C-alpha cells in the first residue's frame, strides 16, 4: 500500500485524513499541493477517478482572482493544473485509486 495525501496546511479535512492514517499506523506520504502542485501523470490518473469540476475549490481566493466562473470547460482543466491553490483537498491516492475529501469508508477497503 502506497498512500499519498495531497493536502494543504489550512485544510481541516486534510488534517483529518492525515490523522486517520496515523492513528491506524498506516504509512503515507503527505504532499502540500498548494506548495508543490501535482505531477502531470498523477493529475491525469486522478481525472479518471475524480471529475475535474469536483477538484476545483470554489471557495479559494484564486477562484475569484482567476475568474473561474467565466472560463470555458476546455480551459478550466489547464487552469486548475497550473494553479495548485485551486485544488480542493485532500486528494488521497492509493496506487490508481483516488478519493477527494475525507472518505474513511473507502479507505477502510484499502487496508
């Protein structure tokens, strides 16, 4: 099992996800997505499990700054990838499986 948590320092759900794996002594790698972003291949894999529209944090300051409401769907994906502060967190990865948000019911199946 190779768990990766893409989260942010300010995300309460990312902290809960980290605590979930820590309490169960499951090793994981924590990646601050707002600082380091997400690799292109990881992003492509995540899109297979999570719709791009669901990955966008509509409450983020960058959402307003980048006028995301007015960007057409074809460009929203590129804008999301280029601006990691737009990602809704946590995005938890286990191999080819991804979850968005705090999902302990799904994570139980991974262990």
